[in-house]
C-alpha cells in the first residue's frame, strides 16, 4: 500500500592489481639517472561478488521478495579478453610531493609486447611514485610531464568505454590499463619496494573499467516493474585515482555522477551489462545484516539500483 521501493546498494569493486617488487639492498644516489628493467603484464579480472548474503536472506517488502546470490559465470558473450599488447605504454615518475622527476616524453610512448622485459630511464630515488598506463590501441592521450595532480585530472569519457565489446579482441585492445605504485625505490637496473622480502620483479596493470552485470526476475500480482535506475554512477574514467587521504575513497564527491535508466526492452530482458568507473566508498559498520543494507546506511556517494513497480490499476501507486 502506498510506495513500495527497494534500494539495493551495489558494491562496485574494481579488480585489484598485483605488484611484486624487491626491497633495496642499499640507498641509491638520489637524483641520478639510471636504467631499470621492467616486466609488465595484465592482472586477471576477479568477480567482485563478495557480499556475505545467504540465499535465504529476503526482504519483507510485499512487492519485492529478493535474495542476493552470486550468478553462475558463463564463458560466453560476457567473457572479458585482455589486450594482446601493452598499447601506447607510458611510465611517469613522481616524488612523494607529486613533483615530476622522471619518465617518458610523448615521443617515447609506444607499444610493448607482454612478458618481454625492457629498460626505462628513471631517476634514482629511495621513495618515489610510479604511474604506468597502457592507454590502449589508437589512444594518443598522455599524462605528460607535469605534476601528479595534473595527471589525476586526466580522464576518458564514458561514451568511449561503453562502446567496447568485452568479447571482441580489437575492442579490448583499446581498453586502458593502469598501475599506480605509491612507494617504490628506484636504483640501478631495478625498482624495489622500500621494505619487504626479495621477490621477482613482476608488475600487473589493472583494467580501468569495471564490468557490471545485473540480473533479476520479477513477478508480483497487481504491480508491473516500470523502471530500473542505476544511480550515482561516476560520469568519467579518471586515469589516476586521487583518493581521499583519510579513508581511501574515490572519486571525489565533487566529480560528476549520472543515472543510467534502462529501456523497456532491457527491463523485459531481465539482464543488463555495462562498463562503469570504479566507485570506492568503503563500508559502514551499521550494516550488520541484510536488514540494514539500506540506502541510509550506505556511505555517501555509493552507487545503487532503484527497482520501481507501478500498480496496474492505479499507476500513481508505486
């Protein structure tokens, strides 16, 4: 009776990246230009479904009787390919204040084979930052040689990413991949972690876009599902995340967000796929059970979905 609306908070988890780098044996000579060897690849994508919601967890709303559970992954149209090269690879180096201290000029940005080590000139520094971007085939954008803050303003419009078919190699060759190493030691012939045990150098870049898959079924007498809205979706893909220093959330709440409204045909199909930028908002300790996984307990800026059904006899009742 009246308004019946369920808001399901989505946790959009971007794929993590793997970085394994050696610790320094000695402090390098700061500021000296050195050649380092790099071995780069792409991280495997992971299913972001980690919600601890058992299949018996259901809502009490009369029109919506839902259960959160992982979907069966099918190796079909939605299986995601990786680029077959490191297309338009760019490497930039910054100190801990974000000043540019080394890296590539625009003329140095080129393609590299995956798994083949190559050398790069960097500045010796015991605690610096590296940003590594494989921009994708045909993309001529670069970070440039300004400060890190300038690089963090670079973005790719969502309309460019939304056209990429995840099961077509030529399309996925255009997908940007990124790795931001915030604390590394650069010394002669290698880069190392500033602390830790010896390990082989292997840096894996992560995909810029998150693949969102939404499936649902709905059947309830007297109400018809009329709208599905994906709310608070970041508008653009920031290449280098400028996360909040306190809680590591990003993007900024001052950035632009949008709403994706599914068409009638998409609602009837009961499934929807799209690329979305990562939206990392952390967690809320108040959400102690499924009953409390509600919009009011979601961190500010969280992405979520509205399912709106209208009464078939009184359309104003939703």
